[in-house]
């Protein structure tokens, strides 16, 4: 005898508020996406460490040929819902591993399987864990991030004397944009934003100390100087540096192409 959809659900042990919210969310998903074959619940609520603003992360696999993302409240609890067909989930797993931000892999490998009517989750979870174990590739070309950091730092130094507030704004972006390369340049996955500083403390205590010093520095000129120390430690640059892009042939343009390398 075929089991009803309700009998196919599995439920994690959650405090009453979150249990109610999850059940309401799953009911909504079943009605809104009738071709759903799998649901994974993930996030800090499922890990038992929620804050007042924590949300439910719900990864939905369905058989329809479209993807969608939704944000809803269920019983006052915010929820993010990610809806994808199975092939697209594999695409996300591979792409995010290459980019060093394995968001989907984390959700699938640490989440709770609420529903899996067609057996798609074991394969997805196995691939997620394989990619997490392999780690991200070290970038072969770091010029783009290094150029951005150098350019932003130059902007900060250009205005620090007459507009210290704008200089601090540029310097803040210098520090922020330095955090992801601090991990990716070393072949490490980029942590989620809320975990950047704690992860940075483990990765590079000296760099972490610089960032904390920047955040607590009241003087704009000194803050800009610390931002320069940060980008120099991460990318080996402070301001302008010489580089050139690879020549790119423009389709339909006349005239000779790029010169051959000597």
C-alpha cells in the first residue's frame, strides 16, 4: 500500500516554535510546488544554535524545469526556500566549489532530510561531501582581486586629507574585500560572512589582529594605513602596480589582431 505524503515526512527534534514553523513551511512547499521530490532543512536552527533572527533554510528538489527562491514567514519564523530541479543542484555544487563558496554543499551535507520520495538525496549528499573534502582550487590568476584592492586603497589615500569620512568608507571596503582572498589565495573555502572573523582568527591570527585594529581605530588616517597593511598582507600590493590584461579579439572588428608573443 502506497504511503501518503504525510507519512513520508521525517521531522527533526526542534523547540515547539521552530517545529511548528517547519511543518507550516513544508505544507506550503507541498502545495506551491506539487512536483517536489525532496526537502532538506538546514541552518543554525537545525544545528541547535539559533539566534533571535535565525531563519530556516529549506532546500527543495522538484521535477519541474525551473528554479526559484522565496523568503516567507511561518509562525513568525523567517524561512529561505531554494527550489531547483536535480540537475541544477549538481551544477550549483560544482560551480560553488570552483568559486570557493560551497553554500549548497554545506546545506545538503549538514541538513536534515525531511522528504525524499525518489531517492535523489543520497547522491547529492555524497557529491556535496566529496567536494567539501576536496577543497577549492587555488586561483591561477589573482590579478583581478589584487587590482581591486590596490585601486580601492588608492582611492582612500587620495581623499583622506580633505574627506576623512569617505576615506574611511573606501578603507572599510578594502578590508572587507580582502577577507575572501585571504582564504581563497590559500586554497581554503571562503566562510559564510557571519563566520569570517572567527575563521580568520584560526587561519591567520596576525591578519585577524590587523582587521580588529582597523575596526576599532578612531583616527581615519591611521585606519587607512591599517587597511593598506591588510591588503599588503593578503595580496602583496598597496595601491597601484603594473599589470596588463590578455589581449582579447573583438568579433567583427577590422584590422590586425594582437601581436604574437616574442
